[in-house]
C-alpha cells in the first residue's frame, strides 16, 4: 500500500494518519491535454483514458487519484442510456441533448438494457480492459479499479435527461412527474451498480457520486426531491465502502442536511470551518480554488494556502485537494506545491 493510500485509509477508518492525505479529483481535460490528447481523443478511447489516469497517478504518487481509474465519460454516462444525442467536442467533455421533451411522457420510459443502451456497453468493456491492463502497483498500492466506482447522481442524471431549465420548472409545476422520473433514474443507477459488481465480481470499497444539481435548489426542495434518492443510493452500498459525494457548487445552504445522504467524504468548495461546525465527523476534501489559486497562482501562493488550511483545521478530518477538477493549463508545479505543502 502506497503512503498516499495508507494515509487516506487511516483517516476514513477513524485513525490519525501519519500526514494529511492529499487527493487529486478527476483527470480530464487538464491532464490529457498536457499529455497531448484532445478531449475527444481522451473520452472516446479507452487506451488514452487508461494512459492519462496511469501517468497522472504515477507522476503525483504522493496523492491519491479520486475517483481513481474508471471509464470516464464526464457527466453523461447514466443519462446516455435514455436516448439523448451525445455531442462530442475536441475541447471539452461530451454533452448530451435532453431525451425527454415532456415530463408527462415519463410513464413511457422503458427499462434499460445495460448490454445495449447508451454508453453502458462501452463502460462494461472499459471496466474489463482497465482491470486487465492496470498495473498491480496501482491496484494494490492505491486501491484502484477493483471495487472502486464513479456514478453521476440521480438529480444530475434526471436533469440531463429532461434538460436543466425544464427540470427546475418541473419541480414547481409537475412535482409528481419529477418524482416518477427520479424513481426511474434511481432504480436504474442501483441496477447499474449491481451489474457492475457482478461484471467485475468484486465488492465496492470506494463509491464516488457526483451530483451538482442540489446546488440549484432550496433546502426545502432538497429535502423533498434530492435527499431521499441520494440517500437510497448510498444506503445500498456496502456499509464498509467509503462513500464520497462531489459537488463543487454552492451548497452552504444544504450543509445541515447533506450528512443524511450517508456520505463519508464531502468534496466541495465550501469553507471547511462551516463543514466541521455542522458535523465534526465528516471528512472534508477540497477548499483550494482551482482557478484563482491553482491555475493562476504561484507555487509559493499554493504552499501558503495549503499550510494555512491545515493550520486552521487542527485535529480535523481533512483531505487536501482542489475544490473541483483542475482547470486546463494548471501548472504541474502548482500541483506539486499543493502536495509537498501537506507533508
């Protein structure tokens, strides 16, 4: 077990780690572009994906890559199964057009076939490819591939299926149909997790759920439309699996409710002090601005910010990380400074 994974494992198990863990969230499109891949080459090619993820983890071996090594299709993987047209780009992650023009047509949605629909067949193939071709050093040293999975949450997926603007309006105008769509999406995600588990013949050890949609709703709407479905997904994961929730949007107004979804780690841009005031048992990951600090700052700026973050959070459950993915053209020197400042 590599020191980066050892510190992470100690922290999530309730022990005091030897040093503050450091994580790098995501890969694209920052690192693939540094390696010479454009966004389309990365997202559409499993060899390019594995190469970029492998080289990122090896180049920054003192940090843990989260979610890890996985079939990365940005936010659209789960939504693709419902029939929307995928739009590919050389500069950015793929996007998907809404598949549901009328929320009242939700009753016509048919159960998905994970061997045929959307990107699911490609993801199953890529999981097998990555498990076969990822070095043992990365599997045993960092806990990658075997038992690790990344999913896009039920709200994000439903909003992509319907279109964000229309889905937000539906919450007000057609709440019953919104619940029907969320029920279908949640059951689809849970079934997909079972398919993946059976396909890989492993139990989950690390589950990362990304869902930015809750940032857009009030606490009352979060309680009704978000909490039950997000909670259901995490509750179906093995009790000892590490459950990570990623949302780099504005979620200060939801902090008191978020622990109820069953997360172990919150990855966000929220002030760490606010998180610990609400729940001292949450592990907080993030707090370093990807643009103002990590892309545009100097290594000295980064080092100072990391040390101040650690100093201001004594004895807290902290993972040093950017509050989201690294932006394109982020200097590697700044990432190195982030890592070294934590030790």
